[in-house]
C-alpha cells in the first residue's frame, strides 16, 4: 500500500514540477518566470521538499499517508499562488519560490520529529497534516475582531484573509504579507498564535503528575511572566528569583492581588496591583489577555504542562506583544514556571534558548 501511495503522490508532484521547478508558476509563459524556474536554488529547495515528503511517508501510518497526499496537493496549489498571483509574478520571484519551498521543507522536518517522538510512547497517530487544512477563523481573537488581511507584494489590488493554517504559512512565506500598520502586524501575530494553539494542543499526552495544579490560577504564575510583560515595553527588567510567584510576592507585601474588572488604560492604571479577571489580568499598567489549554504532557517529559497564549496591551489601542508559552508546575516553589516557545516553530513545540 505504501508503494501505491508513493506513486500516487509523485504522479501528482510530476504535474507540479518540471525539472524540479514549479510548473504551477512556470506555466504562465512569462519569460521572467521561466528564468526563475531554471534557477539552481529553486531546484535544490524543491528537491528538499520531495525528500521531506519521502521521509514522512516512511514513518507515517496508512491513514496519515492519505492526509499527507491531500495536504501536499493543497500545498502545491497554494504554492502556485504564493509567488504568482493572476499572472503577476512576485518582484523577487526566485527568492520567493525558494522561501515557500524552504517553509514547507521545515514543516516536513518538524512533522517527522513530532512523529518520531510519539512512536516510543505508543501515542495514537497524530494527523497534524489534516489540521493544517482545517478551517479556522484567523481574523478574530475571542469576542474581539482584529483586521487580518494578506496583500500580494504589498499591493492593495488583491487582499484575502487566510482560512486555514496552511494558507497562512504558505502564502505568507511567499509574496503575501499582512498590512504593515499596527493592526495588521497584530493580526499577523494573532493568526500565528491561533494556528500554534491548534497544532500544539493536538500533541498532548496524558499526565497525572501534579494533577491538582490549576493552571487557570494566574496568581501562581512565576516571576517570568512579569519579566515578559516588562520586556515588551521600554527595556525594563525585574530583578529577583525566577521562581517567585505572584502569590509569594503578595505574601511579602510587594504586590496587591484583587479580582475585579480591568482598570482604565494608562501607565499607572494598576501600579503595584495584580488585577485578575479571567481571561485577563493587569500588572503595572500592562493589560494582558491569556488563554490556557487543558493540562497534560506536551513535551514528553512526563510532567504536568499547559500551553499559554499571552497578549500584552500596554496602552489603549496598541497591541505590543504576543507570546506562546509552555507552563509547568514547580512543586518546590509551588508556582508555575513558564518558558517561551519559539515563534518560528509552526509544528513542533520547541522552546526558545534564551
């Protein structure tokens, strides 16, 4: 069965590649496009995608291979649009095609790593490839709507909202970009966070360690959260042990914790006070909206963890920072530690090495 699936896949690939170049964009008859398709870098990057597909097929189950074939065909369709919209090739066509291929090759490498990490634990096969094509609203967050449109080569002649994570990743790795105003940049980060939540959450393993931990209790979050908040401002840093929680700071008289609505905007809106009103909290003028996943073991370390998405609003109308974090419980300090997830990691949960 595997050989049949491989043949079907590469028959499909043959329609999308001509001498390992992109026939979807090469078939326009445009001389500039034809020149780009003969570029050595394009051919090399295209072969890396094919190699990644082969490696993934070798470790996937039959059902996963079916999803991979469907997903790869959808990616090929989007690749044709990523660098050449309506007969208009991207300004830097060669670089664009290499970028799209490299993004997919990296996705495939991460999918292989995730699959290999799941096999030793005998976890049911994950179908992350299918999740990439699952419809998801990438223009909104909670009850608030954010404007999120992609534009081809920064031109306002063509705009679209990505409807799946594959569209987001493939098109934005090509010549499609979010608007460059404040709202657009925020929408871009928001869309990537939503896709990360979708793909990372599917990788949860069961874990009974520290099952009584309530990750929704923001008072238990460690000192790192304060540091993250201040780093998104004007370079402020906090000194102290990284395992000090909001609760311990309160017991020391250094922080007052209240449960109420968020105060008015402004730098002194909640100075010295932690205002908690899920899914929001406020610390020293930084309004923070957070979303926490169900608890489980997401990294295979056998510990109790949760995925956290945090958005910081230091002033009215301006979203200054978005973070994806991995939270885990520290039984020694009785607090929740957080580590930042690498925002360039779309599939695999990779922590930043600060």
